[in-house]
C-alpha cells in the first residue's frame, strides 16, 4: 500500500499538510493524480502539482475561489460497489451541472482510462473534457465536459 498526502499551498511560501492517507492503493493515487480538483467537506481545492516519491505521494493544492460545494452532506458509504465516474455537462454560466452519464467500474485501470480521456461518446454525442475532480463527499470521480459534435457531424 502507498501513502498519500494533500498539501495546501497558501499565500507566500507556506505549505501545510491538509489531509493524510496512510494506506491507499497505487491505483487510487493514480486516479487522484489525474484529477484537476479535490472536493472534501465544504471546500474545493485545485491541483497545482503532484509528486510521486514511492511509497509517499503528494498532491499540492490551493483553495478554489471560483468553485463552490453545492452538496456537502456527509455520506457514510455509497449505495454502489466499485468506482463511479460521472460525466456532467459543464457550462460556466450555470451553478449546477446535470449528469450526462454515470459509469460504474470494478477495476481502477478502467476508471483511470475514462478519467484520462479527453473525448467521450455518449448517446450519439461527443463530449470534450474541461476538468476532472475527485469528490470525497459523494464517493465519485467527476468529468466535466462540453458537447462538441453530434454523430453525423452536427454541432451539439
């Protein structure tokens, strides 16, 4: 098992340990490395740097001033097994982003491939990733995406 720490980069040169995970799988570290944002409690953090130094891995984050947590209710466990990845329709004018599709994976490598994909074909529509996040509040990974082209070449 690996170790993972989130380090908060604050004004100036101050860096402090924000969260520590003493025992996490290498696959989970990889999936978290693939995410642009980290949600926990009432806070959204933006990933600035990742550092792989086995067995300790670090993700350096800063507080996101633009992004807000809309649902910070504590969930004790998900109602599903495996790894859930949501694709959400992103539009900067909106405060809520509707779910376009939910993927359910039983293997971390399959979830990681989806997180690293920049294009997604869902129900005859191509979607382009704008960002990704790990949402610890809801036990999901999220892909924010915008419609690109419909099947047959029309705009979405």
